[in-house]
């Protein structure tokens, strides 16, 4: 039997990591079927424009995760060369650059033939969103869930950050987590103080140390790997609870304790 063209399996987005500023990451997500290309966050224009030129891609969409300058500063310069559609959180429209499309939790974002879902991940800021592309097993989390860590809670509450991270934790384990910063080495040192006997964590820390020694990025990471090693996703874990003297406490309280310790680390 010959499959109709419509039922052919879609090709996943071709995703490229672009180091920006000192320790930020922007991402390009290119749909090979339609040529559509999305940029996720714009820390600075120059490395993004260079990558687009080298790849021969033209931006169709720019997805903004949150209002901090290190995620939006390059927008005007990028738009001058790539007049793309700008998408960001409706809740943050008052403090983001002009948006063409305002989105909220559950909305769909179309990049060529791939559709993404908006997830509200407030906590680091109120109005921070993540973009999940199920067909490509990719989630862009910026300063919510990070490799071995999570963003500092500036505007929301720690329970709110916990709830946001739990939404991400519920995605399929094979999802690749594209986060906003190269903070993994510092996160690793902290994680060891919370979960010192976790063999998966110990071996991941070794890997992270080797990669950073060779100046290689440790981002993106696999969600299953985060679930096994990231203390901010493991507040329910009996060994962590015991280590913190919080056996049987609820996960929100344990998360709050872990986040507070990281603030003071
Ligand atoms: Zn931020
Ligand atoms: Fe940031």
C-alpha cells in the first residue's frame, strides 16, 4: 500500500544552538519541509545573524520566553534583516518589544509544518513561557528548567516555580530541554550538596566537568536525565528528603528549601 503524502511522517525541526553574550543560548529551529525558521530568544544580534547567513535560513518567527534583557536585547537588529513575526506572552506584552502574536498557556505556535504548545512556566518572572514542540521532542525552557538547575525566582513564588517545573517534568522523558544559559557546572556543584549519593548525578557531574574543560556546551539535555539528576525535579525523592531532614514533607516545601539553599549557595 502506498501512503498518501499527507500521512507521511513529518521531519523534525533542525535545531541549532547559538552561544550569545557570556553564557546565554539562543536557538534556531528550522522546518526542512517548508523552510520556516524560528528563533527562540535574542540575547544579541551578531551571532544569530551570522548563523542565519551561514545556514542560508530566513527567519519566519521569533519566539520570546521572557522579558529579561539577555533574552530580548538583539531583537531590533535581527528584525532589520529578518522581518519575522514576533511571538510572546500576552501577560508580558506591556514590557516586551512589540508583539505580532500574544500567547498564553495552551495556545499553539506554528513554525512551518510543526506546531508547538505554549506552557506558562512563571516563577523566574511572571509571564515566562516555554515552547514545546511534541513532533520534534523539543522544549525551549530558557530560565525555568535548566540543565541541573532552574532559574532564580525573581518575580513569582517558589511554589509557583515548583508547579511550573512539574508541568515540564510531565513531558515525555525523551524530550530535549533547550534552556537559556550555560550554568551547568555551578548547578552541578550545588546539586551534589543536595543529592550526594545519587550515582546518576555523580556520573553526570563528571561528564559536565569534562565538557566544560573542553569548552563544549552542556545544553541541551534530555528530560529523562534531568528527572534522574536535577534536584529541582526531585523534591519527592526520599534520599533527598532524608538528607535535608525533611522525610515525609510535601514536595512544595522540599522544593522551597532546595531553592532557598541555592539562593544562598
Ligand atoms: Zn531571565
Ligand atoms: Fe536569562
